[in-house]
C-alpha cells in the first residue's frame, strides 16, 4: 500500500474548511496542520475535522520536513509570496484561483515550480465535477465535431465583492472550464470585455467577455450580480452535435443534441445561391448521459496526490491557471477601454518543459 | 361612423399575407389591392382574404387616387425607392423593418414623410404585442425604477439567410423592443458587436451586440442561428424591480421581481469598506401580470389608421426605425473591425418637427 | 395509380371543418359533400376547402352510390342512428369518439360493420400523432419491458361542458392512447372513479379514474377543468425503462429514462430481508427521440383509406372505440357509487371475426 | 431571561441526528443526552453536536428528574410503549410521524397526555416549513375562498421500504400538510386507496389516495417509488384563487393564481342552458410571495418549547397525528379491498378537553 502524503492547509477563511474536510477524508492524504494568522479561525476548521494541529506561522509549517505539500486558500494578492516560499521550501503546491493577481507573477510561479520539479496545481474545482469531466470526454472523442461556439451564462443576485469586479469574481469559473474541455486549452489572441456599474458600486456588476477560438469559433460569457433569477448554463455548439449544460437542473444537467446545420463542403467556395442550396438542417435525438455523483474537491485532492506520486503535471496545472489569468488581465484592459479588443499574453512558452 | 381608409399591400412574399389578412379583418380599413410583380403570388394572397383585386404594377397602384395608404413588405434594399415613390404619390406608408438598407436612405425617407405631412410607420410588430406594451407601461410608470441593464437572448436553430447576417436578421427585433420601452428610445453613443461564422457560411451565424445606455446602464443582445434549443428571453433590471420576459412560456410570459441590490446613497462617495456596509439585498415577491390575448399585427393596423386620422406620428414611427437602423449600421462596422466600439450616428435631428 | 375514394363529411360543427380540410388535402380522397342540417354551417365549411357541394339531407348522401365512405362528426348521442344508417347503405364509416353513448349501442354498430364487411374507424386522433406512434413502437419492441404503471394528467382551466362531466370530456383521450399503445389494448376487469363538483356545476369538474392492468400494473388518470395551470403529461413505467411524455414541451416532448428498480428474480419468493438485499437501482441515461412533424388527422385520413383498400381493420377500429366506451361507462357507475370498483363489460367477443 | 428546558433525544438512526442538531443549536433547549440501544450510533450523534452524554437505557433517561422532555425518533411500532413510558414519567413528548402504528394505540397516547397535562407533539416537520406556513395563512385569511380541490403528487425513484408500503411511507407528508392548512384539519368521512405492486416487491410501490372534503371538495394524493422523475407538487384550488406549490422550484416555490371559474349563484338551481350562460372564467395575475429561509426543524423545536412554557397544545399536536393516522388506517383497509371506499374513524372526541 502507498504511504500517505502529508499536507498543510494554509488559509482558514471561506474555502479552507472545504479543503481541510476533503484532505482529511482522503485515503491519499494526512492533514498535518491548518495554518492561519487568526488562531481562532484555524482552530474552528481543525475542530470540524476531528482535531488537527494548528499553526499561526507559515514559516514554521514550511520548515517542517515531514510536510509534502501545501494547499493555499488565501486572498489572490497573497498567492505569489506564499507559493514562492512554499516552492522554495520544496513543497508541492495547490493554489486557489486565480493563480495570481498578475500574469507576470503567475509566470514566475509556474517557472519556479518547473525548475524545482514540483507540482503546482491550480484549484479549478469545476474541472473535477462529473459534468465537466464528461464534457471534456465528449469533446476529446469528437462527439461534438469541431467546436463552433461556446456561450456561458452565470448570473444571479450575487454578493457585490469589495475588491474585484464581476468578471474577476465569476468569469474564472467559465474560463477554467473552457480551458479544461478544449483540447490544448484556451488559445485566444485577443479578448473583448464590456461591463457596467449602473449602481455606482465602484466596479462592474454586469460583465460580458468575448474571445475568438480556433477555426473561426467564438466564446462568450455573461456574468452578472444583479439578475433576480439564477442561471448557470453553458452551450457548446459543434459541427456534429451541440451540448447544453444546465447546472441548476439536477434531473437533466447535461443534454447532447444531435441537431445542427450542415454545409456541404464544396459549397463553401461557391456563390451565395449555390451555398444556400447546400445547407441542410439536422433534427435528431437528444441524449442526456447519466453522471456519477461525487464531490468535485475530492477529485482535486486525489489528482493532486496522483500527480505528485507519478511525477507529472496535474490535470489543472499552473499553465492552465496562467491561461485563465492572461484572459482576465486582457479583459480588464479591454473593459477599461470601452470594450476595445485587447491582445492576450501568450503564456504557452512557460508551460513547456525546458530542454 | 368613420369612413374606412383604403390600403394597398405591396409584396406578397413571407409577410405580405399577414398584412393582407389583418387589413382585411380590420374595421378601419378596406384592402383595395394586393400588388406583386409575381401575379400568381399576389393572387394566392388575394384569394385567402376573399377575392381582393391584384396588380403587378406599383405605378398603377400609386396612381389610384382612391388609395390612402400602402403597406410595404418587400426586401429591405427595395424599401427606399418604393417608399419614396409612395410618399411622392401622397400615400401614407407602413414599411417592414429594417426601415432601409442604409441610414442615409432612411433619413431621406423620414425627412420626406415629414415634409409631406404623411405618416411613415415602421412595422416593428413586436411593439404591438401585449407583453411589450405592458413592459413599456411598467417602465413608464417607474415600476422598475432606473434601468440598470437589459439582456436579451434570441437563439434557435434558425434558417441561415442568404443575404444578411444573424445580427441584421434577428437583432432588429430586440432593438425595436428596447427602443419602444425606453422613454425617449435608444440613445447609445457607441455600439460593439462580435460575431462568428464558424461554418464558413459567408456571414456571421452567432452574434453579440452591446451598447451603453444612459446612467451607466448597458444593453446586450445575443442572437444565434446555431443553437439547438430555442430561447427568447429578455431581462430588464432596474433599481426598484427587475422583469424577465420569457416569450416561450405562455403560462408565465412576464415576471416582475421585487428583488435587487440597494446601495445607500451616501455610500457611493465613500471608501470601499463603508460602501460594503451600505449594500443590502431585497428578496421580495414576484408578480406575473395577466396579459390580454390579441394579435400584434391587428394593433399595428389600428395604430396606422389612428395616426393617419389624428394627424400624428405613429407609435413606431420612422424615427424609431431610423434609431434601430443606426445601431445596426454601427454594429456592422464594429463587427468588421473585430468588435472595436463604433459610434452610432445620431438621427434625432431628423425626427424633430421643422420650424 | 390508385383511384381516389369518395367521402362525405357529416356534421359541420367543431370537428367537421378539420375533417373536411384533411380529406380535401389528401391524395387518397375526394371530398364529395359536406352534410349538415344547418346549410349555412355546411356552406362555411365547404367554402374553406374550395367549394365542395353541400347537402342538408343525410338520406340523400347515403343514397348516392358514388360515395364510398362517410366521416361522422355529430354529437355522441346521434352516432348510433347515423352510423347504422350509413352501414346499411354500404358505406365505410369513421366516427368521432366516443363511439356511442352506451356500450350496448356501440356493440350493435361494431357487429353490424363486421357483418357487412365494412370498415368502422373510431377517430381517436391522438393515436395518429407522432409521439403516440413512437410510444406504441417503443412498447411493441419491448424497450420499456413489462409495463408497471401508467399515470396520466390532463388538467387545465377548461370549458365546463353543458352535457358531459370532465371524465367523459377528457378521459377518452387518455383511454384511447392507453388502448393504442398497450399490446392487445385495455383489458381491465374493473375500474374505479372519483370526482367532485365543488362549484355545483351539475357535473364532476375534477375526476380520477383508476384501473388495474395485466401483471399487477395500474393505470391512473387525472382530469380537471379547474386547474389554473395546464398539464398534459403521461408517465409509462416499465421494468426496463420508463417514458415521460410532456405534450406541452415541444423541445422535448418524449423522454425515455433508463432508470428504475430491479428486483432479482429469486428474491420475490423469499423473506422481506432477503428481498431488500436483492433490490437495486438503475440510474442510466435519458434519451429523447426526435419526432417527425405531421398533422395527426392526415394520418387518420390515410389509414381510413388504406384499411378500406386492404380490406382490413383500421388501427383505431370499432373494437378500440368499444373498449374505451366500456371503461367510461363503468367509470360513470363507479362515480355514482362514491368510487366503489365497478366491473368493465368485456367487449372482446364482438371484435373477433365470426367463424 | 427564560431558563432552558432539558431534552433527551431517543433514537439515533435516520432522523435522530437532525433532532439532536436542532435541539443543540436552539436557545430554548439544553440537549441533555442522546439515547440509543446501540452505543456507537448514539456516540456518533453526540460527537457531531459537540460531545453530549449518551445512554443505552431509556429507563435511566426517564428516571432523570432534570429532563423535561423527550424527542422520539424510533420506528413507528415502538412509539406506543416509549411514549406511554415517557408520559408516565412526567415528560413532555415529541414523536416522529406516524404517531403510532394503529389508531387505537394513538388514541391511548393522546388521552394519556391530556390526562397528565403534558405536551404531545407529532413531528409533522413539513408544517414548520415557510411555504406550508404561508399556505395555511393564505387559506386562513380566505385568499383562496372556499376550497374546491387539493391534488398532491409526491413521486420519485425512491427506496422501497422493507416494512411499509408507499402510502405509509410518503402520504403522511401530504396528509399532515393538508391537515395543517385546512381550518379544523382533515374531516373526511371516507377514503379510497388504490395501489399496485407490479414488481412483486411485497407491498404497494405506486399508490393513490382520495378523500372527500367539506362542501363537495376532494383531496387526492399520488405517491410513487417507481417514477424516474421527481415531482413534489400540490395544487389547492379555491373559489377565489388557486395555489400551486412546486417544492423543487426554489426560485418560485409558491404561486397564487387569480384564475378560475365563476358560477353565478342563482344559476345553480336552474336549467343546463341557463347555467352555461352564467359560467365565466377569470384570467388574472399570478403572484409568488417571497418566503423566508429557515430550517423547518428549528421551528418545530421552538414550538415544542413554547407549547410547554405556555401550557397549550402545540401547532402539530397529538390530535393532528391521530387524524393523519386514521386516514392511513382507512386507506390500508380500502387498498386491501380493491379500492372500495372505507370509513375513517372519527377521532375528534379524544382531542377535546375533558370536562
């Protein structure tokens, strides 16, 4: 039997308790310590998982040679120093999204992990849900054909965040999912973003983000804190089939439609009329695959352990976190310029193994 | 009792039969003639309304002094010459949307009608539906408060049009509705549009259109010919209430939510923390008003007659058609420049009475 | 090419115009005459199908040797005399549901048609819809396995009929469908019916009808004129799969669920505990077959012609009308006795060929 | 400030942990002990609420004079002996539904509690949900007018219980709700029940229960363990308004429809034609009241304390448990006689204070 790995959870705020609970319940891990500057918060989390030690000192935790990995759930602006220190101490790292507050800092983190031969996992939790794993599988096996468009809506009457706008708050979910299900991940040269702050809340409360995808396709996200109704829906249209994921419909979360438009290949180069004659419409069956029930975070925790043991990059590695971050940074720039298209920094270099 | 007005329907294609049926059934109108270059098509339409005369000659129709008005349902590129000829002949005119194929031609038409003192009605049919009239009323009586955002989705597996892209095909519906329900109509300085033609169909099949509204608000439209599921939904968020119009739910087409975010006025100028402290959330009742059942086109036909008799502009006048057209033209320009914001030509001057 | 058959439509009330329109449009039929005591009503129907002759005399119509068949859409209490006269005149007959107002009269009609070698079709229109034909096919090919239960809900704010209660108004739809999709048709020994007339309208406005099916299964119908929401849903549960037909959801009218309870065969005879141990639950995929779009009545009209030409019983023959009628009559008796189970008259004898 | 009451939770199976958690969190109660024959189960529950004492001896618990009340969550067949012992020991009692396994035993329990002047609460948890409390309020204030019909559907792919059929498993929910919202509670003279066991599971897996209500109204329940889709819906039709409660729609759980049929009063005694002339249909607005969010069991726990302190019967008293039980017992009898109507034992005598 494999020996368990030892992990420290750093940050006992909103997400830390979920991490602690899942590491504690995992056969792969020993939860060694919960670390937070606020001892009371750390103790609260430790109590709920049956009495794990706590620490107020990150240095102490990192200095402990028995600890293999740290799972970081602190505010985004603190990711860079904590991750860099953890890597310097030889620890494998999982870190909340967004990976960092700037692309430049994110690149440093990813580079450093690669140099040290350590695992750096971005906790894109949605990518470990059964439905997203199924979507990735459907695309990988070419059930959808070529991707034509992705349209995502994530709206709700939501908490107006004190420090980030609605794009930084919600779009990372959509971007991390799109990055995960597209073979090769997001590779958009530019992005446009529109937003509005009609309540004068100090930041955009309604946001739209658009980016071109390979082959003339397009991805679009609508995020909104002001909607009275809650919608979490993503449509991924393909040449063969189109899927609709309605996350609020537990009875039929994922539907795959064998419907679409077919254009005969030769018609693409001919005249308008000839082209019209070669368009046809498919109205086939709909299929809704059964999905297993399991908690996404348990999957992340298992993948973190597996990637460490197998010496490989995790499914949601630092590079994926970097791609998401690059789009967010470009979206911020576009938003500040009234929606003018803004180039996305290409971070693919950093994610390749060095020769 | 008022005497009936006499009308000619010009164009017996897709929309003409609906016009003919509604004019024939109206107590305000005598349907004098159905006019189309294709006699067989004209006859088909005439037969279905009980044997009205037909004509293949527009000149003949316009020369007939007994005819008060013409209702034009021909392709958009023909609107300018036909409308100009009808106005020159002293006829009142209703014309299919879009008003014209360019803003410049649309302005000529509107100017000419005003000079002649004739009614020019743009047939924005949706504006005569019970639900849109109710929405206009709710906004006018300030039930929603200040408008914060408008989000419209109109997607379906739709016919790829041979001559126009999805924005020109579908967005006029949304734009005409928004223009109608907003007091003062659309007044956006710029517009951005994104689109994709991932099937190489020769025109955008997926489109997004965004424009700023007064007071920091935003309007956004998603139109799509490639979606396997049909959605026709508009959300209009306000400071007091938010409405959701789901046109495919006949049992609850319109819902008004007394839910939202309130920001205490003084907080808007203070620091982040103080501001957070002054945000509150309302979770009140939902209300779905009963809507009368009547055909929209019957309302348009009645409004056309009333505006002629009362010597006033119709509810959907030429100026509204011009505002919609200006946004479409700007959207086309933005689309061709990868979504860069494009100014919208201000046409308000032309819609004002000349001194 | 086959020669067309000649048909007279008798009855120009609510349903007659639909019959006339479909016979007129059919390649199988010549619509010879529309017959109604009220000449004006007959003329109205005749006009709408392009000027067919009318008649006010049934005798005249039946005496015409060029007429092959009559399609009867008169009130239920008149079915017996009209059908008997038509059969006596050697005409094939289609007749509105319910077949007759009593089982005894229905039996006479079916017996007479058989003796004469004439087709007697009961117009169970729902049985010609694409969705019901698909359901029949799924059951016939054993996709559902053994039937476990059928539950049908048909409720709406409906017109309170002047002469029949809600069970006689609405349940014939459900019964004819169940009869059509079950191999062998309805074969229930007893039926129970409950109802209520809480508005003192003079007849039940809410009704429930239950009957045992073969193999311990059960069928249940809920019909209701007082519901503010409209529901038309039927669930058919089987040992292999279960289907849900939601007739008000055009985007997914029919869903087939690979979900259910499995009981290992040996467990059925053992003790409670052993049995519990042998129960398992399947949570498989859901599948929604694409359905063709066509008008049901066109299918009925084609089947009427085919059964005449091929000298065979039609898909919805007199015997099926008789089975539905027997259940309705028994339900009436149960309702009048506070829901006590009432035997259903077995009419299967009459539908068999005589030796 | 009021002193806390002391409670023992008896039974640490499925429901006990929820009771323990809510009593532990309540400002009204001290959770003194968790009692179960199985020490390990008791300890598990005690641990999760922060280390309460456990006991394996009911006698010991009842002998403790510091304990004011016991909350019983053991199997139904054990309710009678445990409740009688607790009452004999002078403890107030809350007990899981159904109150007992027979009406006769239930009557003994209710009589005994009354004689002793102790509170006996039946834990009809649904009656403490915000939605059911709102429904009761709407009916009490006559928003619905006279009740015309109640139709409840509670179906799902559910666990086949080893000891009870689907009516005893699920219908107590519907019956306790109906009893709670109807002024005066359920007062049905008879009940009919149909069921089926098509899988030979040893008990009905599909069940229907019907009972007449005052004024010619009707109540009907459909419970089903074999449905692939989950529905939890109750419609309550009234002369003024009708409400629909869809418990699986958190965004609009309760809708109140101002729709219905109106019959002019004088018409009820006149002829059919006159009556028809006096029927009209209302199609008014729909209204969905906002509902507070709170856990139902917290409300039960508070009501238990309040009824003890105020020396009054609780909202869901023993008598309500008895009314529900009487219907279930009659339903069982009806089911065993093929759905023949069966009289419901009138238990109202026992719930009245003795003079």
